[in-house]
């Protein structure tokens, strides 16, 4: 799913007054969380690292999205990409102080996030650590 597609779908499902830069910041926070907590704890092949490498020999790192990145593919693909719309819905509810709506949106988001995390853990080898003897 492209960044702008997630924003448009969230806007259609939950009309709001928040501007595009705010929603891009929210999506950046989510993808940074996915990158740091899930992707970087596992072995990545070269194809998986490619979107995160800016210079030769550099370690992969996530760069926050900007308004120029509207056509950028978000990290998580189908069938778990609905998490982005749920995340935006939860952020809209949270910032509107609609606690019941936030609790529902966030519970649905967390469910899809956990499904993705479990699927990723099953299909990717975790990074090992060096044995240390004391």
C-alpha cells in the first residue's frame, strides 16, 4: 500500500480535519516502530535491505517520510497493510479525545500488528548474538 492510499482510505472511512503532514508523521512513527522492533531484529536479505540503504556499505536505517514520499510503498504489504488505516483511525480518535473510538481502533490495529509480527517471526531468522563466557 502506498502512503497516500492509506491516508485517502482513512479519510474516507473517518472524515477529519487533520492535514496530510500530520498523517505522514503518524505513518512514519508506525513504520519506524516496525523497522526497529521487527525488521532489524531479524536477518534481512539484500532485497529486503534495499529500501533502507542510502549509501554503499551503510547499515540499513529508516528515514522518516515527507510529503514528497506520497507514492512510497509502506513497509508492510498485503494482507496486513490494513494496519495503516487502523493506525490512522486510532490516531485521529486519540487526538479528538474519543476514547471509546480509540480503544476500538487501537484494539483492531494491535490485532493486525501482532498477526504481522507473528508471520514475520515465522518466516525470518532472528539475528543471533555472540556467545559470551564470563
